[in-house]
């Protein structure tokens, strides 16, 4: 069955590329060679955090009927070494990033169908109302930041009646995050009570039911002067396997509803961002189930501005507050570490452009004073020519505890380097 | 009654005379820069053009940028939509500017791989536009009220206007001189001087053509005399008064480039 699937994939991609080629359309893309090493040894993972060659092909064709886009990556991965293609988790030699068609049946209506990258919200690497899939493995192991967003298989309806912009996304089958399962990066496994990796790859209960295990996301947005005001609503599931089924002894994706709002605009020579969301944990509204996350309130405030020419600085404060904290504490099984009622996170970003903006130095840090942990991402990128880009960077996790949000990844500290040729 | 009639005529003549006399009267620096700004940045009610940008560094290395720019005037404010075609790392990026003459501009950048609309902090407008020797302000215009303007010389072909910032340390120049073509008011040459009176930067219009009745710069060169680099902008497919839909200059078309840019080339 798997082989058959791979065959189908190869045939369809070949047919697609052939069709594009015959039509004389442009194909663009890149070849990206990237390697990363752990700076400390991890008993559960390989020393190499990253070792891959990636060919990306991209085509976008504008026709009278609509716009057709395809973006596909072919990967040789020396670390995971998997021939099994998992298009949802992005494992194996093929990662289909985009395959979609965009139509405008009415002047005020756009419909985009197929595999697409979806993003909204105003946070910088912090997401509240953006419940589209993310790829944490890509971010933490040093892939290009473009890979933080994983694709969705969805229908996007965008309606522009004038007084408001409406975006409605229907995903017929739940698209979870490309989560840290242990295959590449080690993580805290609460059942084992220790860090785990390749020895205990997490395999959560899947949601398989098309049109049953579906997701709906809605955004309404309008400009108030030059401020962008948006409200959001989501019905689906926690994007990471944050629930646990003690009977099946497996992690699971509990049901989630989220409602929120955001505001973004200019303030005192910079950009101010505000976002809030209420996470309604439908499987545990009263907070009595210790194996399902409680409902949460989330808030974010961010400010970004230019400090001097070609030097940008940004700061964010983010907090998530657990509802029914007392019930969580009283039902938590003996021996399990309790989370705090509020998790506070501060982020700092500095981006410096130099050498005619061909050299980009960036520093991004997450710091949680309540979790006593941090995640630091320095990156350097140099555009040697219009086509060649070289880069290097690091992912550094520090934590007091082994089970905190960032602290659990401490053994995954890595440095990486990359060379990319764009065509 | 007669008196009133006569004085009315006298008053009318008084009111008319400065207007009639205008032909002979030399234009002031303010008036010249205002006319030039209108001719150079506000031609037509809207416009579009393709731009090929070639950046040459002192060592002879070159980089190119190719983009389509759409512009729409909204009173004294303007909106710009820039769609990048090359090089590969910026292909399909879109940049939206709402230029507000009174206050900071609003700017957005769309990153296609992340499907992300970034709001860009207003920032210094005198920074390099996409790594070239042109500044953001060269592309969308400098606010006339930021400088004083003085006509310093009139030659057969040009009005030479000296411009000095009202807030001296707000910009890197202490003065810039502009050579305005006497018939078209297009700035043919600008020279930027630092505090010590040293010339460090020039912007020149190398080729001007009349398109749809508007004098249009078809080739412009910006040179950084300190680093030795220079950038040539070549414009093509220039068109005016296209009746561009106001909606093009919105978030919707950041994500989804409008026909006005995708149908070109």
C-alpha cells in the first residue's frame, strides 16, 4: 500500500511537472544543503541534528480561470533516513508544500482549494488564534524559518463585501502540528518521567475521520483608520498531543474551541500588536480531568520599531492563564510535576542588515520567567550573489527543569550551516 | 453707488493683478519643488510601471531586482503596490505602502512561503530600498514640508533649488541641490552634501520620455560616492490613468497578486 502510494505520488508529480514544462511555464525553486550538530550529547538522539539536501520546485500559473500553484520538496535526509512518505508530518523523501487552485467566482470572493500554507494573527513566532499547523521540528533543528508553517489541506473562502474581510477555512481532516515526537529531537515524556527520544517515539491516537475530525477557522477583519482589527473563531483540536488516554496509554488530541481578537497598527514610530484568545478545552471544561488540558486565556502584546538605520528591534509579552487551576492541582496524580497557573513569556528580536542588506544578523530569544527557561535563536545569513545564500545559526535551550516548555529540549542544543542555490 | 462700483473694479484688478503678473514673476523655491513633486511623483491619477534595477558595487559585482509598481493618488496621499519578480529569494513578495503626507506611512510586506502579512515599522525612510542605492524616499517622495527650499540659480535649462532640512539632524544630508528642467519640472540631477559641505551622493535622471502627456523618467541612476556603488533603474511599460481599483492596495491583494501585475510579461 505504501509503495503504491509512493508510486502514485511520483507519477502525479511527474505528470504535473511535465504539464508545466509542456506549457512553457516557469519553474523556480532552490537546492538547499544543510547540516546541524548537537553541541552536547543526547543519549536518545543522534549527534547530527540535521543533514539534508533539499530540492524545491515551485510553479505558479495565472490563467483566466484561476491561479494554480504547486510547491514540492524532494529531500535526502541523512538523519532520519526514512523512505516512508508522511505528507502530513513532512517525513520521508517528499514534502508537498502547496498544491492549490485559486478562483474568484465573484469580484468579492476568492476561493482557494487544496494544500496551502495558512497564517494569521499578529504575534511574532507566538501564536494564539493562528491554529494552522506549525512545524516545530523544522524551527528547532535549524531549517529555514519558512518551514515553521506546515501545510493544510483545506478550502479557504475569502469574502470581501467592503465593510469587513471574511476568511473561512474548512479543513475536512484535522491537520495537526508537525510535533516533536522524539525521532529527531528529544522531549519530556511525562509517562516515563524522563526525557525521551528515539527510544520512545510518541505515536498519539490519530484522528482519521474525514468530515468528522474536521476543523473550521474563521476570521473577520477590518481597518479602523490604519489599525487592523480582527476577530477569530476556531473549532477543532489541540494542535499538539496534549491530552493522554490512560486506558490506551497513548497521547491524544482533545477537542478545542478558540475565540479571540487582535489589533495591530502604528504607534510612536513603531508597530503595536495586541492579541487575545480564549481556549475552550471542550473535553475538560470543568478542569477535572488531569489528562486533558484545562481551558486557557491567552494574551499577547508586542512592539516593534527601528532603533537605527537597518536595525530593527521587537519585544513581546505573552501569558497563558489556566482556568480552574485548583481543580487541576487537586486532580493531578501523585508524583507528577504541576504546571504553574500562568506561564509568562517575553521575547526579544534584533535584526541587523548590513553590506547593502545582503548580510542579515538576527537574534531571537524567548524567555519565560515563570518556567525558568529560555530559547535563543541567533542566525546569520549572507546573500553572496542573487542566487547563492549561505547561512549559519544555533538553537539554544536553557532550563532549570527538565519538563518545562523549552527546558525539555535542552539536550537538542545545536548549531547548523546551510548553502542554498536559488533558481 | 458709483463709488462702490469703481472700488469694486479696483479691488478686482488688485486681486487679479498678482495672478496675471505671475508669468513674469520668478517662481519661489517652494513653488518649484511643489511643481516638481507633482510632475515626478503624482503624474496622472494613477500609474504603473515595470522596473529593472541593477546594483553595481565598487568591486564590479552586480545584483538585479525586477518588480512592478502600481501607484494610486488619493488626494495628497498615495498608495503603492510593489510586486517583486526576481531574484528568486524575493520572487512573489509584495510590498504595500500607504503614504501619508501628514504622519508616518503604513507599510506591509507579504512573505509568500509563510503566507504572512508583516506590518513593517515606519522607520527611517532614508534607508536603502531593497539593498539598492535608492532610498525609500526616492521611490515614494520626500515630504516637502520637511525642508526649506531656495532657488539659488536659474540657467537656460534648469532651476537649481537648494533644500535644507528644517530639523538638521533628522537626515544624513545637510543640503541637497536639485536641477529642475525648466519646461518639465522633472528633477534631472540631485546632489547631496554632508555637514562639511562634501558631496557624497547623486541621483540623476538619464532618460525622460513623454508618455500619455506626462514627462516620465525612464532611466535613473543613484550613486553612493563614498562606497563607490551605484544603481540604475530602468522603467518600462509605463502607463497612466488606468483606473486602478482602490481595492488593489489592500491586504487582499498582498496575498493574491492582482491581474494588473500578473498579466504583465
